[in-house]
């Protein structure tokens, strides 16, 4: 994991800080007071908008101005972005301080700082020299503020862990290594883990996972993680994540451009495992069980062929007509296992379809669900996490698009509504009566330009939504 800056709470600015941060609203910029060098500020075009920063010199010391946007609208999402913008702007110094006035948003602010300071240097032979080591938040040292910093750190650490997992290349983050990362975080109290290897996966009849793995030289894994809450009678939520460590498309091979970023295809599984890693710190009053099937999708000599029929964990059969529609095959077995545990609700996360990006662009995930109450909880969680999502319908009338002449269904649904037919496929593996939501994160899992709270590459999308969903989950009747 890339190092995160320490956040200190202080009454006065420390003498060691090299740069002071000053959050300013657009209103404050408009009504310039006498204490700042406004000509310098305006020369940089600084307007105080969210995500903006500018460096100015005041009495010989450097100040970093950070835009807060409209003063009436500074919520926790804005403070998270202020923190991230500040950390990015001062990333080359060792110590910085920032005056804090909005004491209630220390959690979002410190979370943002630790997200903004993230970079992925694992494969650089020379890592950048000076990096941000400490940020002092000046203004309060209360117990509550310390607790907020700790929560912010737990969340940011999980998001950055998910980013690391996505950023690691497919030839490096093999299913075996991915499972070992899950084992590493599962050493924390409150978490337990079971990892199935090839023999156990065969015994468990995970036909979807085995079918996708057939073209690979690397053995698959199935990770099962559990968090047991100390609370009596706590409800149980199940997480399932797509863990394709690299998606070449299989025999339905992708173009070079199409597979260039396909190391991101375990983004759903990465978000699930990373969210689990924060639960021992956050201690929610909810039991959580997670399943992440892991394999790459390759085209070795015995790869699944067009027209092959797979028999899945729940007994249903699937005719394979496009080996690039592999995510739904491994998720199907994950959803069957999750259903067998009879949780109060299931949510799965997957970089599942390019069609999700065609519908909603890079920034939104597509949400589909069989339960309005649970879908509303997911939407509320995404909103509070500042992660964009948009619900699409899940119409039973489209199920016929998956009909196969020789098996129970085929694995593709035709040219239209690709995200919906993929979700309808998944629904076949969710036991009747269980509330279920599916987040297609193909767009937001991987950023091809700098984000509001981090660099290009893995975003850790979904971790914060999951943590918020788990923390606020109420079982449905
Ligand atoms: N992993 C891809 C989806 C994807 C595309 C994620 C781009 C992130 C960015 C998935 O396995 C896939 O290939 N889906 C196919 C499905 C099709 C063959 C029905 C797609 O979207 O083209
Ligand atoms: Mn694919
Ligand atoms: Zn895929």
C-alpha cells in the first residue's frame, strides 16, 4: 500500500509546516478582505470553485488556497474534495497544515487528504522524492475530532487498498496473489476467511468459474470472507465481487485497445475485499459475508469454445456464445453461494458491461435491483459516499432475450440493453425472495483522467458506497 500522510490535530499551526492551506468559498473570493494578496490570487484565475487551488506568498510563507465552492453548499462531499485538492496541490512537501473551521467535517476532510495524496509507484524504479508525510489540521484537538480522523483514515485506507489492487497489472495480481491479499487483511480480529483452490472449486461445482478458467494456465480461487458483528441479532448483508484479474475476452478476443485496461476487471472484487478490510475498524452492527471468484479470462488451448454448455453451481445450464461475457459466469456462482447463506440482502459489484458506459458515461455506475427498498438504501449510500449511480430497470419481459435453443439460457442477450440483460442473467442465480442489488461499475472503476479525489487509474469506486450501505443497513421485511 502506498504510504498515507499522518493527520495531526493541533491548536496552533506547527512551525514545521512548509505550506499552510486555506479553504475559501466563492463568496469569500468575491468579497475579498484585506489580508490576502488578491492581485496574485486573481492572476492565477482562482475563483474559489470546488477542486481549484492556487499558491500565494503571504509575509514570506507559502499558502495554498483551496476552493470550497458555493458557501451555502459545503457538505461532507465538498470537504472530502477540499482535502483531496489540498493534498494534491502540496504533494511535494513533507509537512503542511490547514486551518479548519468546520469541525463537523473532520472525517471527510481527513479522508479527502489521504485519498488525494494517493499515488501508485510500485513499478517505478525511482519513486518521487519528497512526498506529503504529515498534515496538521489546525483548530481543534477534541476527542471527537480524533475519532473522526481515525474513521476517515480507515475509509481512505480501504479505498487506497482497492486502488492498489486495480492498479496492479494482471500478470502480477494473479488469482493466487489476489487471494493472498484477502488473507492478509483477514488477519484482523472480527474477520475470517476461507479460500478455495482448484480441487475445492471443482468439488463445489462452480461451473461458471471453471468454464472461464479453462483457457488459463493459472488456477482459480474463490475467496469467502466473513465479518461477525458484536451486536446480537444483527442482520446479514452479502457482498459478491467480480474478480477477473485480466480479461482478454477469451476466444472472443478483445482488440489491443479494448484490453489495454482490462487489469481493472477485478475492480468489483477489489472493492468488496477492501470494504471488508475496514470493518474491524468501523465496527458496524451488521454481519457481512463476501464472495469473490477469481480467475483471468484467457484463450489457452482448452479454452471454453463458442457453443459449449456450462453447468452452474445452482444446476442451471448456460450456452456460451461469447467468451467475453465472462463476468456474469463467475458472478453467477458467487451469487448462488451467497443465496445459500440466506442473507437479508445481497449486493454485487462488477465491471460487467461496456454498455453501462454507453448508457451512463464513465462516472456513473448502473444500479439494478429486484427490491425498491434495498435499491433506495444503495442510492442513499452512494449519495453520502459522493459516488454517482443511476438506477436502470430490470424488466422481466427482456428475459426471453437470453433464451437458448439447447440450454437453460445463453450468456449474451443481443445488441440492445446490454447492462440490463447482463443483470437479468445474474438474477437467475439469486434465490427467490432475497433482496438483491447489482452495481455495474465498468465506467467508474478505472479513470483515464485525473479524478476529483485521486490520480488516473484505479479509483476504488464502490468501497465508500459499500461501507456506508453496511453502516446504515436495515433489514427489509
Ligand atoms: N470486462 C468487460 C466489461 C468492461 C468493458 C469493463 C470496458 C470495463 C471497461 C466484460 O467482461 C465484457 O467484456 N463485456 C462485454 C459483454 C458482451 C460480450 C455481451 C462487453 O461489454 O462488450
Ligand atoms: Mn469480458
Ligand atoms: Zn470482464
